[in-house]
């Protein structure tokens, strides 16, 4: 499937190039040596073709529960809270004791998930040392709203070399709730974490309808935390419920335009900011290596059999953001061979993704969203990823994409 991209140069002249997102071929731009590879074909999940899970997961996501001390207006988990299992400290012991019955080898990464994970402090304190002893080479990751740190928690983070993603929306934080940087005690611990765990912490912002000016977000953090604050992006908001659809998840046409422009300009003026250069490099590498669409799994990775999300009772869920008491329970570790991811749709089964020029960047948005919720999430992802595509073309040609159409 080919697209013609019309580019405009500084002098106003226009030039056409062609791009095929299915084969990652590009015509009209000299890329130098092409390093074409043999790409393995990604598995494609659908309700009609469910996937199982591997007993030797590379990524083990442990969901402690979906309770949280915040109630962010766009929270992807809000619609699932009633479906989350409640667990006791004794469930941690049972979980650890049962591990050998289903898990083979050692995960490369272990993620501890809430809700807000530090609400589950007693469980974390028991789980992490036990898992670290068992899987000495595994890296740990915790994503947190950053409001519950103290000395004891920082010490555990350091002792077990845990990577931390701190979710904060900068000038758009009011959509999430209280600002921990406005609370002297909470701010002190965030500053201590940033100082003590340099290279192992990132501050991750979700771009929303009200907050997607990357230059303003960067300036906001620089003013409060200094110029070397490790900023990153969680990405653009995806839409999981009606309130988000009417509020922070709803970009109108002007908002989508502003989002695309902001992502483009930030990539062009400061590619290192927000880790945007990684997204850019991934796209440029897809062109250089001719990555076919058949090699792509979903962006989140949890469609792969070797990524698994479990709760402390051994339930297996679609992903860490879902609860095991409802439709997103896809099995139990005690009946491992019966686990069936039958709640998700790989983008290859979505006609809009198969004919999408930014599919190599987006990789299909959230795999379990449907209907209006998927449509708005897709519109948001399209604008976000078009900004990256435009920036890649600008870096390669010095010209701006002004039109893109099937050819
Ligand atoms: C659901 S939270 C759970 C962890 C923790 N409570 C936190 O906020 O960091 C995990 C991540 O998802 C992000 N997030 C929440 N809702 C989202 C949405 N609708 N779209 C995109 N990201 C979202 C949060 O900002 C956070 O970075
Ligand atoms: S995004 Fe995180 S902090 Fe906000 S309500 Fe959801 S789980 Fe809590
Ligand atoms: S932008 Fe929309 S259509 Fe394109 S790959 Fe993402 S979800 Fe699919």
C-alpha cells in the first residue's frame, strides 16, 4: 500500500515522495545503505484466534490491585476498578510459593503495578526481595503517581535497583489530581529520588486535549526541577470511558492539528527532549531495515505470549490495567494451557490500521478498545504519530509534509 507525501521546501517548491508502510520502502529519499533483514512474523491475536501465554515469560507484570489515592480524570483503569480482585498479604506468600508450578526460567523484567503500587507497600516489601533473590538478573520497574515516597521506599528502590516511571502532567496536572511538587514533603522525596537514582527515573506525561504543548510542558518542568530533569512521554491519551471521551480524551480538529504540530516542532527543535529521538530512531530504522508490517505486534507488547499480566491470586488478565473479576480474566496460572487472550484485536484485523500511513509508528493503539472509544483513541494516536512521521521526513529532507494521500 503506497502513499504519496507532498513536501514543501523553504522556497515554496513542492516535491512528491512515496512511502509504503507495509514494506517500509520509501521512494524519493536517499537513505544510503539498506540493511534489509529477515523479519520474524508477529503473532496476530483476535477474539476468533486467541493466543496462549508462555511459561517462560520475558516480561512479568504483577498487578497488586487497582486501588489508588488519586482519581485522574482520564485514568485508563477507572472502568475496571470494580473488576479488580482484592488481595491480602497472605496472597503474596501463596503467589511466591506457587511460582515454580507455572513459571520456567527467569523473566528479564518484572513490573509491579497498581492502581497506585505504593499503596500496596507491605506487599511490595515482601514481594520485591523474594523475587530479586529468585531472579537475580531481572530488572524491576514501577510506574507511580509519585505521591507516596519516603526514605524507606527510596531505600528499597535503590537496594533493588528499581526503575521508576513517575507520572506527572506538568501544567496539565490538575487533570490528574493534587500536584506532589506543590507538597513540600512529597516534593522533597521526588527531588531525592531524581538525585539518587539518576538514569533510572523518568517523568512521564500523558498528552491530553488540555495539555499537549510540549514546549510549555518542558518549560514548566525546567522551572521547577531544573534543566536536566528526565522528561518522557507516556504518549497521547487513549479513551476508556464516556467521561474521558467527552473531556480530556476528546481532541477536536483544531486540537489534533495543534497536537501534531507540537510533536513535530518538538522533534525538530529538541529531538532529545521527552525521549522523542527514540521514536524517531525506531521509525528511521524501520526504513533502513525494511521492516514489514507482518513483523509488528501491538505497541504495548502484552499481546506477545512471553509477556504476561497476573494478579496475586494467579489470575491472568488481558493486561495490567484490567481486573480479573470481569471479561478481562483470560485464565489462571494453575490451568496454564487453557489461558486464552480472547479479548483483544491485533491491528491487522482493523481495516483502518491496515490502510494507515503511520501504522509502523502507532502499532494499533490499545488492542481491546472498540467502537467510539477506539475511534477517538485512534484519532489521537494518528495526530501524535503523524507529528513524528513529519519530523522524520524533515530530518531526512529539510522539507515539511503538507499532504499525504494513497497512491
Ligand atoms: C494507569 S497508571 C497506574 C500507575 C500509577 N498509578 C500512575 O499513575 O503512574 C499507568 C500509566 O498510565 C497512564 N495513563 C492513565 N490513563 C491513561 C490513558 N487514558 N491514556 C494513556 N495513558 C494513561 C498514567 O499516566 C500512568 O503513566
Ligand atoms: S492514572 Fe494512576 S494515579 Fe491516576 S487514577 Fe489512574 S492509577 Fe491512579
Ligand atoms: S493511528 Fe489509528 S488507524 Fe493508524 S495504526 Fe494507529 S490506531 Fe490504527
